[in-house]
């Protein structure tokens, strides 16, 4: 079945790099996503990676995908206090979905950034 | 701002009642998705509409229903409410065109409290 797993909590010092990990089960997913949720707010799309890519970099964010192990990670360089939030990994998406495109979310990793 | 709007932001009601949540997708997006976020179940896909038609169903209770109107806005109807229906309900939209990465953009959510 479809399942996405993440560790629930990560604490880092300001200025360090954060690495949030995720494993998924559905190898047919076309895209893998990272969303950010700040307290009391909605889900903000951070980045996504196409399933035939190994890496994607977007400013301070680096996404690594190991398709063989079905492992996805999000690295945030120079982590700031404003990065404190819950980060959700999600799988889904089909380039030719024709409308069949639900996302399966992990439970979310709460990132705490301390001085 | 994702461009997806949801109303109301907060809703407090009693058990047994019925409520309607409203979502307006981003301009040009054809698909609307509804998700429920609760403490015990996490973020779960409920239902998807594409250009007015139901396309996919997830863990949506029979007491819940949705529709998408000709102007592409969508409503989620929750009836015979129970305490356990208290949650944050998100709407998302995506273009769902074959020439675009079909990324889902989320609204700010409606927080439903059932007393």
C-alpha cells in the first residue's frame, strides 16, 4: 500500500544544516514533494523532485532522491529561526494523470531551530 | 499567498449539525482537492474534483460530500457532525494540464471545532 514515513522531530542550531528524511513505498509516484507548515498556517510548497532525478537544488534547499531505497531527503543550508516549522514529505502526482493526482503525506517532521 | 482561498477560516459548531466549507482555486486550475488534517490521522486525502466531476475518493466518510461548480469553486459539506470531525480542512488546486508539472497549491485551511 501507499505509505510515507518521516521522523517526527529534529532540533538544530541556527546556522547549521538541517537534514529531514523521508521514506515512501509507492514506486510509481511521479513526483515527490516537500511542504512546509508554520504554526496556524496552511501548507506552503517548498520544492518537488521528478522521480527520474537524483538531486535538485533551489537556493538553500537541496533535495536528494534515492529511488532504489525509496528515500528522500531535504537539506536546508544555513538554517534560520524562520525555518522552524513542520515539514511534510508527500508522494504522488502523475504527469499524465488526467485528474488522478492525490498526495500521500508523511506525518511531518517538526524542525526546531535554536540559537 | 498560494492563490487558493478558503472560507470560513474558523468554524465552531455542535454535534449533529451540518456545515459547508468553501474553496476557490487558483485562476486557471481545473482540479480541486480536499484534505483533512487531524492530530490522530495526520493529513489525509478526502476527495478530488476535476472540471466539475468527481475524479478520486480517499478516506471520505459517507456523511461528507463535495461538489465543484461551473465556476470551478468547490464546497465540502459535512453533516451529522461528531466530535472526531474536529480538524483542519485544506483545499488544494492544481492546473492538471499535461504540459505543466501538476503541483498542488494549498489554501490556508478551515479550522472546524465540533463541541
